[in-house]
C-alpha cells in the first residue's frame, strides 16, 4: 500500500525473532518476541499423517494455529530439501506437473513419530491466538461500523469518523512506541 500514505509494517502476533518461518513475504507475520516454532518438526509431524505438498503444509500449519503461525515458503522448502537430502523424506512428482508430494521414508518415521508427540503448532500459546482473534474481530467490527457511517452518515458524521480513525492510528503507534 505504499504511495497512499500507509506505513509498511509486519502484521500479526509476535512469535519469534528474525522472520524465518513466518509471514507472507517481506516483514512477515510473527516478528518480535519469543521462541520460533520448529519448522522441521512441524513438517515431520504433518507427514506422519499423510503425504503433502509444501504449500499444503503451510496452509495446514496456518489452519492449526488459527492464523498464529504461517511458515513462509522460504522456510518450508529449504527444510523439505534438507530432509530429502538426509533421506528422511522422499519427493514424488505428481503426473509430471512439477508439483512435488512429500512422503516419509522408513528412516524418517521414527523422527516423525517423536515430532508428532509434541507438534510445534501446539507451542503457539492458546491465549496468544485468542488475543489475535480478539483484535482481528474488534477490527472487523470497527470496519463494519465505518462502512455504515460512510454509507448512511452525514458529511459531519463522516468527518468525525475520519478524526476518530486518525486518533486511533496515532494511539496504536503510541502503543508500539512504548518500551517493553
């Protein structure tokens, strides 16, 4: 949204430093505090359930954490390559379409079984996920209210709504600026 006066900043709950294994592209979701979930163990824990494509794994982890952790392709695919190089998984090209489906090897089943005992997505704290959902829901409700003001409000009401949004934006940045 650059060029429209909107700042560029990462979205989502704080799950780990660096950005490896998080987010949607640059910046990503999950920059900040805490320990980063283990992508290797997540892949293995998923593959013990069934063979999957890399993108399916990303979607499945995102779903299992309620959007709290969505590993990036830049963390999933190198992990898959490493596991394949180690002989833990094998890739098959489905119908020559270039899309690889990954399956555990016999060698990989023991490690995957251990990973499945405590899957990394379980490490994502339930209260953090709930907090993320609460904030998202509050934002959605605010957007619905704004839509109503824009559609049915008077010019004065729309101007006052714009002032409220500007004040809210400043307050949100003030929260981020607080020392932690």
